């Protein structure tokens, strides 16, 4: 299974750079063969961003679902990615 991760950003968004760096690091650690990601400029894809419910940047969608509407910690992002890849411990899922 390959996860499709999208980071919604906007010009001048300082936190968006941090989100991209964090995701890039996690992709390197988890495996680029398991996570495909790209940056979506909300000004270029406004209709799509609105359809998903993006209200601010950075926001992160996984497989077409808005999961984080603000910058998550690396720990939370890792946990979400690993859970969706089936790597988490059964006791971690609520």
C-alpha cells in the first residue's frame, strides 16, 4: 500500500516549510516506496482545497482525506502514517 500525502501550502507560509521538511524526513525514515507526497499550492488548487475542507496552511491530507488542519508534531504525523501503513501496535489504536 502506498500512501498519498498532500501538504497544502500558500505563498509566504513560514510553517509550510517546516511541514515539508518534517514529511521529507519521515518519508526517508519510513520509506519512499510507501509514501508518495506532493505540495499543493492552495491558490492553484483552491476548489480542491475547499472540497477537502482546508481552512489554513499548512494542512495535510492523506489519501484524499484532510487529517491535519494545522502543522502536527512529527510524532503525531509519524503515528498517523504508521497507523495507516499498519505498522502501529494494536494497543496504540483507539
